[in-house]
């Protein structure tokens, strides 16, 4: 028999889609995900087995069906892993963009559930009439930033686009060359701002821009001065840029708007946590910015959202602008943001907001948890688990150069590579995202909830040769 014939013969033992779906796994799957989608997966499983047939293979129909069934279950498992799943963030990166940025506070999670049904999103319970959408959130933002008014959109990129569109379309916005930055995830400030129909007038150099550079660029078509906080990189050394006060005075002298995009959205002074360089919306407003924007899911610790605060006349124009309808967030976002802001209003943010609590955790506290965790592991001669000092990063476009001292759990195995252990953790249920350094797997408990420590113990215990 030729090779071709042998392969054809083996291929004839492949089940049909219907046959595969009549298997025990097939029947269960149809119940779970429906006939049409199960058939799609069954077809993919059979195709995969067809290409896996090797020369001279003799295989019974039953054996082939069993293999296809196993493949079908694999495909379903892979598919489930692609859905949004809870993961344990053992990377030590507090604001991790790939892992959903800020984890929400307990109150925020409850608010999310409450808002999931009918809710008083745009309804005034006192009058029984239509109310201002998210009105109490705007009121809290006014209180927290000291601005005259505030409004919320879907994210900070939308906020910047909105502000430029409303106030600078058809004209120029003056910006320092040092601030034409890419903020990760392909978000380039100049690209987004150009979509607004305004022209960015770049001034100064990458490391130094003087007030006179801005002044020289102001002309007939200038509508605003714009400052973007370079949140995910720092130019260090020989740098200079005018202060917020100088820029706002200059803007106002020429009847222009001064807009500051502060990005990472620290609401309170975090210098005691090592974040000395984070601009606060409050300061920006008090130093004369007409309008500011920042993200809700970075240092603020809430949902993805973009917050705009500033002069009443400007924010009112945004509220009435047709684009607002396209950029406004949904009830779930507003409910979560509201609950998050309430922690700030009652001055309990550092205790209640996970991002801040995690940044605040000291190496001693994390080290004590790590040591306790290690005592719960089953001892195995081939597996070495110890703690070492290391660093956690804030991440996510917030405070790029800020590192916090931490204690790491280091895992190494006599025969297994770090990559294979890291992968095993990633495939664990729930998945545990660790990092690798110098051929060792590192686990940082900074962003791991106490309740999730047991999963880490189980995952480490499951590492075998
Ligand atoms: C992160 C960031 C943005 C983008 O914010 P999103 O909420 O992710 O859209 C815009 N500007 C600055 C300065 C930022 O740091």
C-alpha cells in the first residue's frame, strides 16, 4: 500500500461531524453551547485530526472517534480561556493594562451589581422626573477637584479628542514637542488629537520648551495651549518646561484656553507612597487650567472612564455638544465610578481603593505574607521556593519610574524550565500571571488578594517533574 493509500485509509476512519456530536462529550457540549457552535468546533477537531494522520497509521474507527473527542474538548477549553476570565495578578505591576488596569473596590463591585438591573441613572427619585445623568458623580468630582463643573466620558483618549474637537477644531493647539507621546496600546497623542480637526502646533525641543516658545507660536488661529503629562516615560536630566501657572497666565493673556491632560488621575497627594511626581487635578485647576482630563482606571482606581473637569462655561458646552451622546459612558461605568469616588469623598481612599492599598503595602508586609505562604507548601526536594527582595512597578501609563520595594517568591525546579512553570501557572484555574527573571519564576504578592493565596499554594504544589 502506498503512503497516500495508507493516509486515505486512516482518513476514512475519521468520524463525521454528526458522529462526533453523538459522542458523550458532543451531547454535553450541545447542551452547553448550542448545536451550531458545537458543529463548528467538531469540524475543526476533525480537520485537526486529519492533518495529524501519520504515514502507515492503522487506527480503528473507535480509537479515531476517541481522539477526535479529546481534540474537541481541547478546543472548547482553549476557547473558554479566550473569554474574559478572572486572573491572579502575581506580576507586582499594580496598574496592569493587559490585566484590566485598576481592580475595583468592594463598594464598587456592589454598585456594579446594583446598577445591573433598573436603576436611577437618569431619574430623580425626589421629583419623579428625569434627572441629570450621573449628576451626583459630577458633584463629587467638583468637590474633589475644586473645578466649577465636571463631566465623564468613556476614557481619557475620548476626553482629549472631545476637548480638542469642541474648542480647537479648525484652529491650532500649541503643544511642546516633549509631550507628543505614545501612551502604549498604540495610543499616540498627536494621532488622536489630529482627528479632532485641529492642528497641533509643536514648539520647543524634546527636552526643553520655554514659555517664549509658546508665546511665539500664538497667532490668529490659535485656540488653546495644551499640556499632556508624559505619564509613561520620563525625560530626565537637562529638561525644562514652564509651570502650569505660567502657561495659564500666558493663555489667558491671549484669550486662549489652557487645557492640561494629566492622564494618570491621582486624586490625592501620593508622595507618602513614593509617587512624588503625579500631578493632581486639584492643583492644576487651582493653578489656572481651564480644563483638565484624566483616566478613571489608573491611579484613581476605578472603571475605564475619562474625567473632564474645568470651567463651567466650557463643561456646559461639552454637555450640550452632539458628540457627548457618542462618548458618554454606560450605567455600569457610572455606578462603579460613583462608588469609587465616594471612598475619596469620605477620605478612606487609601484603605478602600485596591490600587492605593497595593501601592501602600510595604516590603515587610508582603514579605510576611510570602513567608507564611511558603510554610503551607508541600516540601519537594526538586523544587526550590524562597523569598528575595525585589521591586514592584506601578505601571499602566502611571508613574513609570516609580518602583516599590517588595519581597518576591522565587521558584526554581531541578529539571523544569522557568518558562514551563510560568506557563503552567498561566493555565491554572484561576490563571496565575507570574514573571520570569534570570531563569526563575517570580511571584509578587503585592496585587494578590489574601483570598487568592490558597490558589498560589495549590499551583506551586502542582509543579512536578
Ligand atoms: C493614559 C493616558 C491617556 C489615555 O487614557 P485612557 O483612559 O487609557 O484612554 C491619555 N493621556 C495621558 C496623559 C495618559 O496618561
